[in-house]
C-alpha cells in the first residue's frame, strides 16, 4: 500500500482519540497494555501550561500512530532510572512513555515525526532532555534502532522492567503474563540540531 506522507495529519492527543489509541496499543503491545483510565492519566501527565506533549497520527481520521509523553517533573523516577548517568537535572527530563505505529504504516517516518513534535512541545515546557525505556524485543529491535537514529543514547538495559505489570493484567505478546522483555533506558539531549 502506497501512502503519501502529506495526507497524514498530526494532532495533539485528546480524549476524542482515546478509544482508537487504546485499540491500537493493545493490538501492538498486547491485551491489557492500555485502558480508559491509563490513557487519561498518561495524557494529563503530558500537559503543562496548555502545551500537550502527546500526539496522534491520523489517516482519514483513523489513528495510525501515537506518541504519549510525560512532561518534565511530572512523572515518577523509579528503580529503572539511572539518573546519575543522564548528565542533566532529572527535573528537566520529560519521559517518552509510548510510541506506537500500526504495522502497515511503519517505515513512513511517522514515529520520527511524532517524536519531533513531542520534543518541540517538551522544550516549550522547559525540558532539556527526554528519557525512555525502549522495548528491545520489538521486531528486529526496531524501537531501539529508531530511537538511536533520532539521537537517543543507551544508558542501561533493564531485563525485569515490565514483569510486574504483566502479573497485573498486561499480556505481553511475546511472554504472556510473565514478561521478561528487556527495556533499554535511553536519553535524548535536546538541541536545535536533533532533527
């Protein structure tokens, strides 16, 4: 299927798109990954001073991709975060929570564009860097590869990052309810030359 990139629209993620985002996320990542409560929390964590850091990609008003991002100082830094190696004040780091593109629309630059939009919004909010935990078991390790191409640097790998969530209802598409997928903790330091 040939898609012209210029007919794909990118808009802030709002409640209008929640049901489509949930459906796409659960299809790509596994049942129970996202629900009504989680998507509302995720989206609210990305809005500061009326600037929204989360976005959707639309084709004919259908969500074909989304990026959920938490604003700097609006997310919990846990044991999976190696702050001493970030080289920037942790309160100035946003968190790239989730990037998802429907399979048949990958390799069109949608993920990169969603990340660009999130970075621009996060910078407007005052962020200087963004942290993420990338799914190393994604097909061909595409998550880490794409994030690296966008300037991401590996901080540390975390083999047990999603295990607790899998025991609380998340059904990993590879591991089921005992997820042992590895998370690559990565950072992007923002500058005007990033893209």
